[in-house]
C-alpha cells in the first residue's frame, strides 16, 4: 500500500512541475506578444501627395520639387 501512495505522489509532483513550466512559458509568450503588438500600434504620420492627393505614411513618401509625392509612375505621368 505504501508503494502505491508513493507512486501517486510522484505522478502528482511531476504533473505539478509540468504545469508550472507550462504557465511560465505561457506568460513569457503573452509578454512577447504584448510587446510586439505595442510596437505595431505605433502610429506613423500621414502625408498627402501634392500631385494626386493620396494620403500615405511618411516613410513611403518621396520628396519631390513641389513637396511630398507618392512615387507612383502613373501619378507622375498624369501631372
């Protein structure tokens, strides 16, 4: 009877240790996802193309002689 109780306690200890390990991994994963989401949510300023009026992020805009342009070849041909 003592051996059965011993093995039951060993099994529960192993399951408890696995549960703690899984919880810590889930917390790390959740924190990493939150940091990535926060980095993605940083808003970029928008600028307007002086030729066609399209709004685009400042990083995608091209500097032209008149101001910020979209850099689309069709836009350049029309104006």
